[in-house]
């Protein structure tokens, strides 16, 4: 009887027949990601669990839900509201300006060296925050700042005109310093991912540049734009050092309220401070979840 396996079949090769399928479980692979899991457990999961427990502690050391009941008080809701307003305003304005800058250096026809300079500056400026940023704005736009003095030479008194660096408008302006560069860094790869074939196909069908951006490019980029704005919202929502250094802790923000409750002399209720922080963790987690969903949608088009 002749064998049913032809000599040209891959199964006729003994090496092929004897080859085993690669094992799905590789201990070395898991060993490589072990530092990530250890890092996440020690610096993300464990602090969150400890924060949740401390938020349930009462003044006498016992467990209570009274700290969470106080989250509905006027002072706490006002702090949350102010933080959300500043975060949303700086995220939307910073996102729009950052998108226009990224569009200009990606497909706007600007020289290549300018893109390199802008990207490098964005990488530095997006991480420039805290006390140094607040001090820089005080020296620039404070009551005796350089720019304020220049406006006075032109006959314009910024502070008598209603502007104040230590107000909602001033703090939003300071936040936009690191929001705009972050938007440029995150959205630039998405704009670069727009395929040239899409524009050529639209032009062959008689579409104008406005129609291409309205009907093709913007719908593809919209999940990335919205997702990055949510990322900017979270970035501003958790900012503490910049606002504290600029306003001296007198501005009603959720992050400043936490510091007042945990380490303050007059307002001292650590349990309430931890509960406010736990509420911020929930808001940040929701923001990250929405960002992840939008990012997945954008990746389907920009692969």
C-alpha cells in the first residue's frame, strides 16, 4: 500500500512532523513584565487601597461613613466645581490651540527644522510645572511683572482693566502653559497617521480641502482629539503645586482642600481630606476609561 502522504507534502518532512507547537505560556515572558506588576502593586494599587481605608477613619480612629457624607457639603462641592471648571477650560482651550500648532507643523507646510524645535520645546514645557512655573508667571504677569510693566508703558493697566493672575482667568492661563505642549505631543502622531491616499481620493472625487477636513480627516481624528482633551482634563485636575504656589492656598480647589484638611492648622480633618482625594481618584479613573475607549476607536483608522 502506498502512503497517502505525498513526498511534496510538508508532513512528509520528519522535522516538520516532529515539530511541536510553541507553548502559549512562557515563563520568561511573564518574568519580563514582573517589574511592571510589582511597580503597579506598590505605587498604584496599594496607595489606592490605603487611601480608601484612611477615608473611612473618623476622628476617634474608628471606621465611619461620615467623611463621605461631608462630600455633599457646600465647601467640598464648590472645590470640586472650581477644579472641574478650570480643568475643562484649560483642556478645551489648550486642546484647540495645541491641535492647530500640531496641524501647522505636520501638514501645514512649515519648515522641517521648525517641527523639531516645536516638538523639543513641547517635551520640555509639558513637564514644566509646580513652583518654578508659578514663579515664572509672577515675574512675567504679576503686579510688577515684566509684561505688566510693558503694558503700562503703552498706557494699559492690566489689573485695573480686570485682569488678575491670581484669579480663575490667571490660573487657567498658567495651566495652559503645560496643556498646549502636551496636546501637541499627543495629537501629532495622530495627525501624521492620516493617509495621503485619503486626501488624493477625496481630491479625485472633486472634494475641496474644506470638505476633506470636514468629512474625512476630522471624523477620523475626533476620537483622538476628544481623548487627548480628556487626558488634559486629568492633567489639570490633579495639579496641586502650581495652584498652591501661585495663590498661596487661598483658591478653592479640590487639591488645595485636601492639603488644608490633612495638614492644616484650622481646618484639620484627615478623614475628610482622604475622602475628597478618593473622589478625585474616581473622577480620574473615569477620565482614563473614557480616554482608553476613544483611543481604541482612533487606532482602528490610524494603523
